[in-house]
């Protein structure tokens, strides 16, 4: 296996995140000799650009003309980066020694692999998995995303149980390696998502096109989580509901799509009261807004439906019932 890794771009999307850049760029620079490091700035109003120029002159800067969100921000910025591989990295991630080599080894080993995620552990509680990705993303037959090492809000301790390399359904946008050719063949992220679940949608499209998504436990990073939008944010609930429904409409085959969307309408209604009880009334309204946002995007989403869909996409059936009722 070659040791000469070139044409890798580690790309961090930033919006008013100067403190995260100052805290975590040193580890990225230290342990990323194989890569060029970029920051795409989403029109920040703090002094992020000045800090980058003064404290991290090795980092290349791309400035977007407005805040396009996660999805659109990367789409815009990556147009200006010429690399064989992209690593899309959240600004609140600490990387570790040798975090790049296992990923690129895996890319070299199998040309059908389009995207890869490393093990994502919590920066706050380093012996536990982190919410955003854990040990690789999966999805159940109702369209609910979950992870090895994380089901809904329940997180596992890392005891080496996921030190493997295996195919998964989605790789986390927290630390998302992808071949640039595959990113652009899918027209990148769906910019309408703005943020949340755009990486799941992209991975779903990759899988529908015959590509693979993988996880490697030989690479580790630590994620703070909630650095840009708190997990209890009503806006995050809204985006997750709207984007999840749009993602299913784009990628699922008929007739499964029809009964699933109707069933999800009922389940989301029940979930809205749970969210309101747990996090406040604003979350009940966020679920309703999520459905209204989905309907507003319906014509364009139908235009973006994939030409090919797969029926057996899920790893677990009835996850929500097994978890909340069966306590599994």
C-alpha cells in the first residue's frame, strides 16, 4: 500500500467559529501532513478570517459571499478546491495521530467505496461514542437514522467493540471522507437541506448508484458536538423532520414510500408531544413546521427523485418500537 498520499483536502466549514478554529486547528495541522488544509468561511461576522491569516498562515481560506448553511456552504466552497479526496471536518473536532492513513488505505483497497467515516468519540467524555456518527450510520425501515454505538440519545462506551472496518449506510458529516468525483457526480449535498441529514441523503444517493459507504475503527477523532447548533434546539428539530421526509421521498421506491410517509405522519405527531414534554412547546411547533416545510418543497423534491431506488436499505426493523417499548 502506497505511503505517498497526495490530493487530499481537509476542509473545515466555518461560521463565526473563531474559538473552535483556535482550539482545534493545531491538532489538525500537526497530524495532517498528507493533506492541504482549507477553511471555507460562510460569511462570518466575527474575526475568524483575521485569526486564520495571523495564527494559521498554512491554512488556505475560501470565503463564501453569504451563509449558505452546511450543505450549500460546502457545495460553494468545494468548487474552488481541486483534490482527489475531500475530508469534510467540523470545526469542533480534535483529530489524532494517524487518523488519515487508514481511511486512504481503505479507499485504495476498494474503488467502489465512495465515502468513509472514522470512529467518532466524545471530546467531553472520551471513552464514549459521540452522538453525531459514533461508529457508523445505519437506518431502520421507518427511515430513522441511528448509529453503531448510538441509538437515539443512548450512547455506548467504547470498549473496542467497533474497531472493525465495515460497510455502513451513512457516514457522518462531522468527519466525512469522500472521493471528489463521487461528490460531484451526485451534485454534492442537497443545498435545500441547509443543515442536518444532508450527508445521509448524499450517502443514500451514492448507495442507490451502486457505490459503497464504509467505516473504519482504525481512525479516531473526538467531537465536541453541538458546537454550531445545540442538540436541544427547536430549529434542529425542524430541520431534521423536514429533511428526513424529503430524503425518503427522494430515495425510496414506490409503493413503500406511500405507506411509510403516512405512517411517519402519525409517528411524528406522537413524537411532537414527547419533544414538547422533554424540551419545551417550541419543539411541538417545530415538528409541525417540519411537515409544512416538506410540503412546501414537494414539487422540487419530486424533480430530484432518484432514477434508481433500493427496497432493502435498512439494517434494523422497527427501531423506534424496539428501543422505546422493548428497551433494546
